[in-house]
C-alpha cells in the first residue's frame, strides 16, 4: 500500500488598525485521525501568548483549540505546523454502489424506523445549513446525472465532472460570504463555492453530503521551484453511502480525494469548519494574511535548508 508523508505549514497573521483589548479565538488546524490518515506530529505557535487555552472536540469530532487573549495587542500570529501520513484509499467502485434513489429512500424520515448509528450521523447532513440551501433549481441541475436506478457514486462522479466543466475558477468572483445561489448564477468561484454548490445539489436530491476542509498538494509549473507560502486551504465534498461509509470528491479538480488531500475536518458547510474564527474587542479594520505550504517529505530538506527550517524538522522515522 502506498504511503506518503507531508509537512504542512499554515500561517495566519492579523494586523489590527487599533489595539485589540481582548480576544477569543477558535482554531481548527489539527488534521484528523482517519483510517487513511495519521497526524504524526502537530504544533501550534501563537503570538502573543494567550491568557488561557484549552482543546476539545466539536460535535463533528474536529479538534478545536480555544484561546483567550486578555492583554492588548496590535497583531495576532497563528502558526500551525504538522507532519501528516497518508495511505492510499483507492478509487471507489462507481458502478458497484447502490442506486441513488434507493439511498434517498433509506435516508428519508419514516415514523417508527430506527436509524443505525451511521445513518443517524449522516442525517445531520441532509438539511439546509448556513451556507447551503435546498432548492428545486439545484435538484434540477443535478437531475441529468441522477437517472432512476443509477449507482450513487457513478452519478456523483458525473455531477462532479459537470461542475468542473461548466464552472470557472475565479478567486476574484466571490468571497467567504457569497451565497450559493449567486455562485450558481455566475458559474464562477473557488473551491469553497464549488463544494457548497455540489453539496446543495446532493441535499436537494435527499442525499447526505458534508463539507470537508483541508489541504491539497499543489505542483509548481514544470521547471519552476516549489515556493514557500504559495499554497492555500482547500475544500471538497463527502457523500454518504449506506453500509460503505463516506466518499470524498473534489469538484474543483474533478478527482476523488486520495494521496494529495489532507483532511483537517468536516461540517455542514464552511461556517462549521473555519480554520480560525473569533471575536475581538477593539482592533478597527483588519484582514488576515494567510500562507500555506504543503511539502512532500522527499522535498522538505531542499525547500527548508539552513536557518529557515521549521521547528518540527524532519518527521520521526519508522512506521
């Protein structure tokens, strides 16, 4: 089985127009432990030092670090660094999945029917949420891919391909608050938008779909070196298949998530899994500066040679 290790450096800096007198921050930056993913080591460095800090899991099982800052500060810097090991998941058998309309009926509410624990978990991802709407127009867009009796994963694969072909990646077209209906109208956006739209299509058909947040290994153009800070956080979609589990699709790149997708966590939409979210007293105008670098283990020493090497260094050896 193929196994790969990656170093991830995610840095966020807030420079405030005025001093912040007090701040509460929630950070979702630690990769999840999954059958195909192991967080070898993780470190969080924050400046200034918080007055209090604690860690806990949210209702979706994502790890949260909560920090309270009581001293005045004009800048907040959060640096998350980790080594993550991925194992090959393998492509799902598209035609071997159950009929999508049968899955819809199985997930539909029926009085007196008891759900299995997996079905109960999946039911949380059937409904509208802050950033995902359930609309007839979304079901109508998805309908050509979901003919009666078609295997669920084959239909999802085609829907993913259609979004990739018909929507344009444009980082200037949207921001974090752009409604999914506007994304559908303009057919432009970024990974967050495409994930929200695909989830809206699936839920509008009565299927369970969740929003996954993490990192994607990007490759520099041929002949160009990998640049520190040139990557970004990424988002994709996970769909529930009864008795088989969840399967991850990336509509931004029209691929199934595998050895280049690092999972931080998931929720109903972006609002559940924002990497950094908080409230401040004071501060005035401010905007984050974010840099992300995802590096395969065999490129780490070349990229981070000398004094600029991150604090974790090379990962522990062995299995």
